[in-house]
């Protein structure tokens, strides 16, 4: 009986921990919480400063100032391959790059670069 109870408790703990690890970050359906993101120019035009001209936003919706995951003249800290990070650093102020990744705890995780937005 005790072994059966332990098995039920263990299964319940696994169920509670599994959804965040398995949940997708966006509607694009990428595994591990990865989603399509736009990195670089936001195409937001402002009448007053400060203006979020550059940033990180989800690709599945139009970018508005309140929808940005990050905004600033320099990109956020990044993780990923050195080649991908260099490419994003070089294109951040000049254009927009579509990536598969996630933005958590102030860090942009780059899994794959898809190309220009």
C-alpha cells in the first residue's frame, strides 16, 4: 500500500513539473518554449523620445511599444552560437532579423536564425 501511495505522489509531482518544461512559447509550435522572434528594428515611429526603435518582439503579432520583450539601442545579452550572436549584433541597428529562440530573464536565447524580417 505504501509503495502504491509513493508511486501516486511521484506521478503527481511529475505532472506538476512537466507542463512548464513542455509548453511552447508561442503559437508557432516550436518545442521547449522556443518561438519566432523579431530582433532589431521595430518599425515603431514616435513623436517623442524615448522611442523603442530597436528591440525584441514576438513575430506572431505587430510590434507596439507595450508588446516588446526588450527595447534599447544595444541588443540584450544573448546565448547561442558565436556565429548567430555576431550576426545579430551586426544587424541589430540596421535591420530586423527573424529568429527561433526565447527571451527569458533578460537573456535572448538564439536557437536558429531564419533570415530578414
